[in-house]
C-alpha cells in the first residue's frame, strides 16, 4: 500500500474519531442537562463509551500510519462521514432541549447516531493491522454491551418502546459484528 493510501486511511480514521469526540461531548452535555435523574446517569454512561471509542479511533490513525501491510478493508469514503454529520449535529442540538420535555427527542437522536456508528467503527477497526486490530476490537467490544444497555434504558425512560427495541437490535448486531471481525 502506498504512503498516500495509508495517509488517506489515517485521515479517515481521525475524522471518524472526531465524530466520536463530538458525540462524547453531546452525551456529556445531555448528562448535565438531565442532572441527577436516571437519564442523566445513563447519558453519562453513553459519554464514557464514546470516550473509549474516540480514544481507540484516534490511535487508529497512528496505527495505520505505522502499517506497511494494512489489510485491504475499505474505510468509509468522505461521503459516508459526511452523512454522519447531521446525525451528530442532531445529538448536539438535543443537548439544549428542555430536560422536562426533551428526553424522547434526545433518545431518538442518540439511537440514530448509534445506528450509523457501528458500521463506521467496524470499518475502521477492520482496517487496522495486527496486533492493533485485536486490541481495538477488544477495547471497543468491551464497551458495547453497556453502551447499548444504557441506550435501551434511556429509551424505556423516554417511554419509547420502539427505540428500546432498536437499541436491543443494535446490541445484537454488535455481538454478531464482534464475532465476525477479522
């Protein structure tokens, strides 16, 4: 793989990490907005998961740059990351909602962001050379069950059984994906 190709992969990984950082900040703001309520604690758990995703993806740019034989797994193209922008922006906007009425919208924004996050993170992790791929897979995989359990609890707290079902589906997809990652 050429230096230019490795650099392009590294930049995409770093851009994906930047989306994770924004999601982490939005979840922290939601945790603050919903304060001492159960939903505030659950948003704080979501922020912690995003912080771990950010750390792994941020480091993945360096791992890719150090690779001489990165696997031929396609990372997202710029357009795929562009498509994630409005989802993270909706999550950020939800952080300014009234805590007495804004929980359902905040949870919906979180579910939509998380649905597109899983394939993006899997693509980045799949593109890492070993042993970095295994470390990243373990690091992110360790966070996903709690991450999606918090999301499901938030959906139930918002009275949105439909979103709770979508969070359970995400958890099942994550379990399958963890098993399938190279």
